[in-house]
C-alpha cells in the first residue's frame, strides 16, 4: 500500500518535505473554485519532488443544498469541465484517473438514483470527449461513502476506482473498508506544517500520475531549469470564468496543434503553436464573452487555450 494525503491547500512549496516524510502521493482538486484548484505550477513542482498526483473534481454540494444536487445534467457539466481542465490546462497523461466527489452520506433511493444518473453522465461525457476510439482518455473514480462507492463502482460499473471517505459513520463504511482502492482517514497531526489534510492509503494502481517536461505546454518551458523555480511561474489561464460561475454550455475543448519536438542543446522540448485566425478561435472567444468573461481572459482562452 502506498501512503499519501488529500488536501484543498496548495502544497507546491512543501513537496520535498512531504516526500521526506514518506508521503508518496497527493490528492488535489479540479474545481470551478479557484481557491482549492490545483494549477500547473503546483502539479509540476510536486512531480519534480517525486510525488505522484491524483485528482478529484468537486464543486458541491454545500450545506442545505444536498438534496437533488446530483443529476445527469450536472454530471455532464462537471465531466466537461474536468476533462477540459485535465487535457488542456494540466496536460494530465491519458490513462490516469479523475475522481468525482460525493461528499454527503446519501441513503435514500431518490438521492442514490441521482448519484447513479450523475456518474452515468460523467462516464458518457468523458467517453464522448475522448480521442481514443471508444476508450476513455481518463478513467473515472468515485469518492464517497461505502454505499455510494459500492453502487457506482461494483453495482453499476460506472467507475474504475473508488475512494472511501474518512467518515466512519457514513453508510456502508465497515462493509466497504477493505474493498476500496483508496482509503481516507483523519490526520493525527501536522505534516510539514500542513494542518488541513487527510491521510490516505492506496492500492498500487489507483489512477495517479506525474508530469514531465513533455507534458507541459511550451509557455512553461522557458528554460531547462524551469522546474527548479516552478512555484513562481505563472500558470495557464484558468479554464473557468473568473467569477467561478459555470455555464450550462461550457467552452468547447480546443486542442493546440503540435509542432513536434524542438531541440535546444541536449534538451528536447515539445512545442505547440496556435493562431487566432481560425473560426473556432473566434467562436470560442465569443462564447466566453457571452458567459461574462473579461476581454483579457477570453482572448487567452480563445487562442486554442494557450494564447498570451
């Protein structure tokens, strides 16, 4: 079993310390909420420190809005957001996983059916977005209670991986504790001065990944020594509007055209190029503006998601 942590905090600056304390992986968030979302510099810094990355998408529900939160429509929207952020911003390697969080102890039939509808839409949407001819670019994982994990993974085959939440009183915890791929538990004390985290143990394969220079966009490869100072590098423009509001029709995913490797001395970089002249760029820019994005943001995201 490998040992790790999950946290909503940016831990780029303590990656080496975490590794020195025996931490092997870090679970971080994809989300419309910028305060807890992992961005490229953090992902690169943690990878450079020798840590594996795992990601979970979560936007809600918040207290008082749990009933009826999980629906097929929300599953489609979250999956689109997660796929685009993983593919176009983080450059997450294909074949790794994106978990989706159900952070509430649902027990009644109506809510559980909503969760099932949500994950059906998540899986279908990722499959539709994928470029692998009927194969998922990113495997689906589920985070939640034992009952939710069991239903989504084993019962309905909608997820490849399951992550059991730390809440031992939630429905199905005891029955599922020895079946999950990742087990979360309450932290017993700070690690590397980090207090807001949970301890996790995981099977050998649970969909984790790491970034290499080959995964990163050209704008972050200004020098061969980039990763030595990566926390200070400005990340990619966020995929989500600055307001944090999600549109029912998220921006279409646009992949930059590859120009192949470029060589500088003995260092090989994978370069990407873009042009704002093609109609797809203009259409994306216009959708961004219609959704309330700023001029600067929409020019960036419109330029195949890589423009400056």
